[in-house]
């Protein structure tokens, strides 16, 4: 987490709106149990780093399942209006109907199933961005918690890969 803390710039906040700002978005969706996260990043040309542009987290429950149209779809359409939304990567498991509606709204989507290979690649990439300080983010407790859970898994993976290659 020390490496993550070095990536956080307290002068930064959520990007508000800039139609010239290219963003790429990842969605991790859940209807009832786990949180649903929408994370947008951009390329900071000046810093030559990936930058966290904005994010939203929704917490569904058994009693109050997530309304995908009101939350996920609404957020993605809003991002599409406020930024140059280049692509949304999503796991098709929970989002087929949402993906169909967003495609009709001309939102660029790409399926990214949560397969072991995809999750390994994504986690390793995030770990390397953080360790190399090639990511800059604004302070946010929920993102920090998510990073602690994700990068711990990637660090264990990197350690195992290093032992396998030795």
C-alpha cells in the first residue's frame, strides 16, 4: 500500500467534464451481493501516466438489488455525455441487457469476461502500474480499500511467477 500511496496526488479530484478528455471505463457489476464499481481512467500526456479520472461504487443488497438502468447504465450514459468515452470494458455475465441498450446509444463496449486469465492479466497490469508509479489517482478511501484487496492478489501472483521462473 506504500506504493499506492505514492501514486495518490492530494491536489487531484474527480474529473468533472471535458468532451476532449479520452476515458476508458471498466465495470465490475453485481446485482445483489458484491459492490458494483465503475472506474474511468485517462492518459495524462504531460505526466506520461495513467490517471484515475472518476469512479462510482454502488452497494446492492439482498433486500435492495441493483437497478442497472438507474445506476450502471445511467452512469455510463452520463460519462458518454461528459467525456470522450473511448471504450467500456465489462463482464457480460450481469450486463447483457444493459450492453444492448448502451450499444444502441452508441457507447463503445467490449466484453471482458472475468476469466482467470483476464483477471490475472488485469491484476498484474494494475500491480505494475502502481509499483512503477505510472498511475496517478485522487485520494479516495473506497478506491484505496479496493486497491489493497486487488494488489495483494497481484503481488502474490508476481511472487509465484518469479519463483516459477527461477
